[in-house]
């Protein structure tokens, strides 16, 4: 379990770093569009990693989220939206690509991370 602090001064890359320390085969991306459960968001709406959260949030409420291995992707994305009005999407490593998890948002973060590990291991084994 990890705690991720959400405040106006934190950058997207800092949140991504906090998240990926626990889930190295997953990453969080943030978007300039409303969150919709189990729907892929357009990459053209993705924020750059150097953006501060204060510049992208619809609410200025600060706090933290607790991210657990057994939490589903959908629950994490919904919590970020409901608490902080941050539209986020979890991506999973697959070889040398990052794929959106919108079709498997009901999986836990642990399942997603394990799948990313397996897919990356297979990719590098076949090179």
C-alpha cells in the first residue's frame, strides 16, 4: 500500500514516480477531459509530465489517496476523479509499449502489474 499526496505544487511526473515505485509495470497518465469509467481517453488530451497538478485540477482540494494492490483500476481512476477532479488512466507495460487498461479496468492493480511483468518478460525473451 502506498500514499500519494495530491497538492497544487506536485507535478504529474512526481505522482507517476510515486505510483510506479509500487507498480513498475504500470503508469498513470492524466487527461484534459472528464473521466469516464472503462473508456479509453484520447491521447491528444494527455497532459505533459511537467504540468503541476494545480494547473490541471478542476478543484483545489488537497489530500492523499491510498493505493492498494487489491484496488481495481476502475476504483483508483474513479477516486482520483471524485476526490480531486483529476482525469487519469492507468497504462500497462507490454514489451516496449504502454497500453491502456480500459478493457481490463475491473482487474486489480496487482493483476495489471503482474500481467505487465509477464508481457514484458516474454517480449524481451523473444528478442
